[in-house]
C-alpha cells in the first residue's frame, strides 16, 4: 500500500460513517492538507501519511498557521497494522522535513477501530 491507497481506504470508512471527505488536489498552494472532511462538527482538515511521521516544510507551515488561527490539522499516519493521529504541536525540525511527535491516539488498522480514530478528529 502507499499513501494513495491509504487515502482511498480511509475515505471509504469516512463515507461509511456518514461523513463527506473530499481529497484536495491543490496546485495553487503548497502544504494544503490532503482531505477536507465535512461533518456536524465543521470542516476537519487531514494530512495523510503512509509509513512516515515526516512532513514537508510547507505542510508544517500550513499546519502552524492554521493552529495560530484556531484551526486544527489532523495528521493521520497509516501503517500496515495501525493508524496514528498526531497534531503539529511539538513537531521537530529535521534537515529537510519536520517530524511529528505529538501522538494523540493509536488504533489497529481495522474498520471497527478506525471509527474511534474518527471521533477524535478535531
């Protein structure tokens, strides 16, 4: 699996729970999160990663500016056996990226457990 496959898998589960998820294919702005999820809680911004906790500098800047505006970007990292949820808080600057360190939740990568992850999105 790769990030594209993980995105399809996750968006399918979002749809099954009644949420509307739109993958954003943005060419006009660097760092915009991968998907916007529309729910009764408002618009939830999600950046997806597959098998890495590293984000590009422009993704960090977008998340940082969003946080300063009072908006949370959810960083969802998929692995073959689990899914992790992070925020931008305390991301560590590396040579060419930022490493996510503020782990909020880890769940097994099963349909039943992903529902728990979705209830923790902000």
